[in-house]
C-alpha cells in the first residue's frame, strides 16, 4: 500500500515549470495515460532518485507513440565514467535526450539574488540554481560529446537528431509569512507546504506528528500512520537537528487537517 501511495505522490507532483524554458532548459511535457501498475518495481534499499526513475521509465514505456531507446546509459571513456544519460526516447518522431529530476526545495527569502537563487535544499547543500547550472553545463550537453555519440550510435540512436530536455518535478516549501506569494518563473502549484525552525515548531502544542522515511517523502499525508504528541515527537526532531538534518514531517492539527512541513536546523 505504501508503495502505491509513493507512486501516486510522485504522479500528483507538478512540473516545476511549464510551456517555457528556464535558463534555456526546456521541460518535457506529455499527457500521461492512465495510472500505471508499479507493484513489480523494486523499492527496498533504493535511493529516492532511482525510485523516481523507475516510475518515469515505466510510465514512458506505456505511452502510445513513445519508445524508450536507452535508459541509464553510462558513458565510459578509457575506463573512466564521464557521465550517465538518464534516457533517450523517440516521441512523435522526435529523438529526445531526457534528464529526470525530482527535488524538494525551500524558499529562503534571506538569500540575495533572483527568485530562482532563493530555492535551496532542506539541508542547504543543494539549490535550484546549482541544479540548473549542472543540467545546462554538464548533463544535457553530454549527448554531444564524442564518446557519448559513439556509444549512442551503437544503440541505433540517430545522434544528429537529438534534442535535450528535462522532466523536472518538485515539491516546494515556504515560510508561513510568505503564504499567498506568487513566485516568478516556477509553477506555483508545486508549493505544497511550509517550513520552520525548532522554536516555531515547538509552539504547535495542539498537533500530532509523524516523521516518514525518505522514500515516503513522496506520499501525500494520510491518517493511517502512528501519530505522536509534541512532547513525544520533540526528541525525534532534536536528534535530526543535532546532526544538521532538516526532517520532513506530517502534521495533524486539532481539527484533523493534514500538513506537510520541514523543520530546519538552520533557523
């Protein structure tokens, strides 16, 4: 059941931008057919990013007018791995190199710069700006490198027709004081929760809490889990904070409303 809920959570996550490009990076948009059966997928001892890839590959392979030509193709030159191509597809007679991205970003209004600069990872070791730069400079151009072209040709890919795009989904979290803001360039439907520091979190005395494992970060909160009072939950949060980790939590308010939040160590 939890595996199905993960897939639905992934499926219901919006693209980070639509019908335009960001930093000359174009989003791949496709109207998916019915919800797929994912029961056969391996999800134990797998990283979240790899689970997302399995979801995407399974969905793509079940789309009419689409063929997955290669997936998870490592580009190795003289025994050195220079990169990996997530997948190359043939869709509506167009050859598309597709990089798959799924991220959790928090809006830190204190960061200088543009709106894009202010979206960071929960632990502050990742950011939207850095990811876009990596995509633009390293990942998307990989198919144009000589060794990559050579390997793709061996897989019967018409390398002269390839265009590169991303399939970039994200869950975004903001401070409560930013509620109602419209954020430039990105799809505001991706904003699905809040984040706060420990001091603010401790004020939620009338709520109950649950801390999902990393793979369950995808899941939309539901009541069928073990809920803890604030006093019982604080030690769980304190342990994460002491190790400079910002955990994702589910919150059940006194009136039964369910929320998804991050409690961050840096506020």
